[in-house]
DNA sequence: TAGATTGTTAATCGATTAACAATC
DNA sequence: TAGATTGTTAATCGATTAACAATC
C-alpha cells in the first residue's frame, strides 16, 4: 500500500477523537526529547511510561500517523515529529478571526503557541469602540460591524468566540451567515448552528466538574 | 432503596466521564428554560432535540443524579436543577489558589461563573513582584514564595496553574509538596505528579486538533 | 382510552487492552 | 543467539443505542 492510498483510507475511516487528543501530547513530549539530544530513537515503552499511557496505545496512535519503527530500536524521534506534523496539517496554517477582546480574548490573541499548531489568528473584533482601532499583542482589533465583510473578503473559515453569554448566539449567527465553517466557542453557553457548521465548545464547567468529582472520590477513599 | 444507599452505590461505581461533562450542559440549558417560565416540566425528548443529544442518553444521564420524572409529563425543571446541583456538589464551594497572573490567569481570576460551579478562587500568586501586592478583579495577588505556607495554613486543596511552560513543573512540585490535592493545569505542558494527585489538563492544542480535523474532513466531503 | 414518556434490561458499537508472531 | 520492540489480529471493556414493559 502506498502513501496516498493510506491517506485516503485514513480519511474515510474516522480517526478516534481520543487519539487526536493524544497526538499533541506525544508531540510536546517528543519535542522535549529532541531538545535534550540524548537519543535519536524512542520506544512506545518509554513514551508510555513517561506520559502514563499504555505502550500498546501509544503504538496504535502513532500507527495512525503512518509512523513506523524498528523492533528493539523504536522510532526515530525526528520522523515521529514530522509524521505528527504532517498528519495534523501543522505545516500549512489556517487563518482565523477572534471575536470578543475581553480578558480571555486578549490572552488568546497573544498566545504564541497557536502558530505552531497551524492556527494563525489574524485579527480581533469587538463591539466596544474603545477597544477597536488599536492593536492588542500585535493583532489589530476591528469593530464587529466589519466582521461579515471581512470574513467574506478574506475567506476566513475559523472563528474564535470569546464573548459574554448573552451575545454568543448572535455573534455565532453573524459568523455563520458570513460563511464561516467552524467556531471555536469559549463562551459559557452552548450555541446552536446549522448541522454543517463545526463547533468546538471549550467548556470550563465540564472540565471543572470532572476535576472536582475525581477530587471528591479521592478524598473519600483515602479516609 | 433509600437516598443515602443510592449515593453510596453511585460513589462506588465510577460515573462515566462523558456523563459528567454533559451534566453542566443540561444545567445551563435548564436554567434558560427556567428563566423563560413557560413550562414547569420538560422531557428528555425536548432536551435532546435542543442540545443534539439522543433522548435516551439524556435520560440515562439524568438518572445518575437520582432525578425522576413522570411518564408523559417529563421532569420538573426545578427538581432537575437542584438534583444536578446536589449531585455535582455545587452547593458548598471549594477554595482554590491560582498561580500565574498573566493574561489567562487574570481572565480566570475575574471569571464570575466559577462560583456557580462550586469553585472559589480566593487569591492569585505570581513570581513577578510588579504584579503582587495589588488586587486583580478584586482578588489579592501574593508573591509565589508565600504560596506553600498559605496552602498549608488555609488547607487549600485545588491549585490552578496558569504559568508559562518553562516553570509549570516547578510550580506543580511546589504545590504538591505543600499538600495540594488537585491541579487544574492550563499551561501547555503535561506535568508529572505523584499518582494520588489529580491533574486536569486543559489542553488547547488537543481541542484545536479535533476542530481542525473535523473541518478538514467536512471541506473534503462537500467537495 | 390512547399515546407520549419514563425506567430498565438487552444489543451494539467503538476504543482500549491483550496476545503473539515477525524482526532487528 | 536472546530478547526487546514492532505490527497485527483477537478479546475485553465500557459507553451508546435500541427495545420494551410500565405508567401517567
């Protein structure tokens, strides 16, 4: 089976979401290993014991990126890194707009890490005129009334939503109508969009619930 | 089976994490319904169709909180809300410290929503002296060297980590040594802690990967 | 009563884990 | 060679979904 065949097969059978979520974790760890320059190769056993993931799971995940290793030796760190980059499309970046330049929005505007993961936030938008016309962390902030036009003109596909609950749905509608394909939603409400639009809801309440339930259980068991 | 028996059984068999993550979503939706004051009751069918979740799954999830409804009528909105609150322990709040008062840390310090979810961030800490000794969003910021003492003195169990990658592990160690039980980690690196410590890693790279893969697939299928 | 909905038990599905031959 | 590790196929486990009787 050649490479492009493999890619087609991979695109057809959906990749498990847990695997997708683990790949960046391997990547970050492998970057560290590479920086240390101690070993050219690494095994699933090593990766797994360091990250608290079963070796077999690491192997399964890496296999999805077309990585291949040598028995006894392991995988070449350099190759793993570039396999993950290729697989996740981190080589070519996608442009995005961010809507709502409050505390969280400003923090995300300034976060340098996204570029590494193929995301380039090219501008911010806000309805508060006091915040527009200036740069925040080197990113220009425009009034929200310019958003639809600019989405169309630039062909922007990803919108990042960091606005208060009460206006989240309205701004989602605005972006969808302007032709956005995906919304990364940091507002604390679930937004309704047409089926073909992709929404990734970053729900801090959900995460907090998982954390505090685990904490409650652990405090009960260790009496 | 009486109520306390039920609680013991629930505590023993682990609650599925997906269920835990959905409960706050139901809660937020039910709050809206309650505010509208149109209906006293609601069915799983309604909740499901609104949130794009299968009714049977909604019913299974709600059953875990001991909720009970009436055939044909549905559940009382008021009761569902208080069941979820009770189940998730949102009635009594837990205190937490936040470490790293940068952009993201400040945003979280000022986020009012946590209180509703039983989390009370009582103070921030930073190693930059220019940021300490002042209040941010009404929360006092202390120098990080006071952190261990204050964790011990106040018996703080939850630490929120919003620091740059390079010092995340050090500060995690500091908190663990001081006796913290759980760390909510917003830094972009995986931190290593003893087995008994709970870590919830908020990984934006993972979420972004899921979003962009879905986007890539959708753009490929609708040619 | 008729029928929508609950609550419960069973079937399905997909991700994780185990087993094992191939190989460096 | 011996043994650690890969790659692949099979078994397990847990969450989702389906089926259906009970009931308001």
